[in-house]
C-alpha cells in the first residue's frame, strides 16, 4: 500500500502541483481513508519527500540504463531528454518551482543529488564525444558540465521562462540544441542536424 500511495501521490504532484494536492485529494483519488495514508506517512512533507526521492531514483536508474547502451553521445542526450520528459509528465504544474517555494529544504537536498548524478553523466558524455571527434577537442570538461547543469536547472525557473511562453518539451529541445551547437565539430553537427530533422518529421 505504501508504494501505491507514493505512486499516486507522485502522479498528482506532477500534474497538479505540490501545494494544490491535499491528503484528502489523495485519499479520494485512491478510494481509501486519510487514516490509511497517515498510517504510512506522518505528514504531507514526509510524503512529498518520499515521492520526490522515489522519482529521482527511477529517473537516475533509467538514465544509467541509457548510458550503459554506449550510444553516440549526441543521441544519448536526446534519449535521456525523451526519457526524463515521459517521467516528468511535461511538468504541467512546474513542480520544481513549487518545491523550491513550499519545501525549500527538500528542494536543496534534491538539487544537490541531481547535481552529483548529472555532473558525472555529462562529464562522461563530453569526454566520449571528444574521443569520437564529434565534440571539439579543446573543451574544458568541468566547465561544460557545470554550465550544462546550471542551464538545465535555470530553464525550470517559472519567472524567467513563463509557461505561457514556453512548454517544457520546447524548452528542453531549445536548450539541448543550444548546448550541443556550442560544442560539436563539423562531424558532430551532421549527426545533430539529422536528429533534429528526424524529430521534426
């Protein structure tokens, strides 16, 4: 039951937002009593913490599986983006923004965990791209990896990128292309262009 509660809560939080969803909403949605939820979680904060942690683990494992396939590094980034978008449900409710606002401590912890995982992935991606000569050979890997994380976090800022102007899939596409165009070689550019063209068909 605990797992089912986490699953349903995660789905509701992503679709409606951390602030909007109450324990009553969750109980009604699942057809169970609020007492049942409280027998597994002391309060809503604990449930939010478990939900975000669980989602983080699912996404991290999925990313590791994609990396293990040792695809072309440019393709790999597009595969990861596609996978993350499926699990974040297009972030209709801008959960990261709400988490920051209403659960700042949780948000900081999660950001640190994301940073540790993402930095390693991006550094590996950049190094392999340089070896394959599809990324420029004069890149500062540490800088590229940190700026990539910084940008990926920044595009989720609702004040800078209002949802009325940009959808999350759109932002992710723009950002990924922006990142890659800055680091590819002519050989890498051909691969990037063919991926972008096939995505538009």
